[in-house]
C-alpha cells in the first residue's frame, strides 16, 4: 500500500514540467535508480541515467517537443498513474499518448510505459 503522503498526481505533473524543461539531470533525479521507459519506438533501461540519456536524444532530435496533460487517473492508494497526454512534437505533428507511470514508495518513477493512439 502506498504512503498516503505521496501525491502521485502532483508527482506526475512535476514529471511533465521537468520533461518539458528538457533538463536531463532533473529527469534522471525523478527516476528511481533502477528504472525503465518503454514506448512505441524504444525501450530505455535499466537505470535512471539510461532513461534520461535516451530522452535527451529525443529532445535533441526535436528541440520544441513538449507534453500537454489531458487527463490523469489514479486507483485508490496505488502508486500508479495513467496520464493521457498530447505530445506536441513540432508545429506539424501532435501525438496522442497514454502513459502508465509507476512510482516507488519514495515517489520516484520505476517504470513508464507509453502507448501511442492509433486511428
């Protein structure tokens, strides 16, 4: 059971603020030491450094990329959040994505699985 002091909604909002700031060190700090990120294009793991370095490559390839939260969902005291987001890659491309983010008992991300909406 999760610590009632851990606000996973606030942690998720902070995560995307940091993601949008394109700050590799700060993103690494939000992930647990053993961490993973999996999306439709890549799997980044097994450490927070590997995740942050992989995301930094995305930022380098798409310097204006940003995430916009649409909805956040939680399930009671669980440490998991489902985030529906728009990933604004550039002026011509926006992706609709569903992220499932799992936090540990200290509030750090242990895994993030991103699912791309297909029409």
